[in-house]
């Protein structure tokens, strides 16, 4: 869709489309759900195998129960678990754990560092409450 009055200089000024950018937009864009659907399909395969193990053969051979069990396992159990295993989520756990470790070590150093909870600060709390 170029204008009819285009010249040779305007064709050289068109942006170059990078194939990696197109792929990133298709895979990770807001409207693209390819990765989500692939993950859900993979979880359905795992759920099918789990359901075959968990349910008795007569129950699993029922089309309604088998389909419902696979969908529930895939979408309500396995997909949230997979969501907890993303790098951002794991890094958040690590940061939270490290913050908790530094906070408790800072409190120990402020209270004198002994195992009994520090100096006279404990007596002040007992008289207030």
C-alpha cells in the first residue's frame, strides 16, 4: 500500500523488517496466544497420562469423566504450576528470600547480636502490653 506518487527514494526509506522481531511479536505479543495454547496442549498430554494412572480403567474409559478429568488437571492444576516455574517468578522468590535473610541479620545486629533477642528492648515491650 504505497502512495501512487512514490519515487525511488521513498522505497529505500522503508523500514527493514527483522524476522526475529516478527517472531517475537507473534510468540510474545499481547494478542498472540500461541505459547499459551502450546503450553496448554502439553499440559493436556501430561494430564491424560496422569489421569490414566490415577483413575480406574472403567472410570477413565467414560468419555465424559475422562475429558473432564484431563481438562481439570491441565487447566486448573498443571497450568498454574507451570506458571510458578517461570524465571520471573522464581527470581522473585529468590529476591524475597534474600531480603528476608538480610532483614533478619540486620535486626540481629541492631539488637546486640545475642541469641536471647538483644538488650533492654524486650523489657520495654513487656511493660507496654
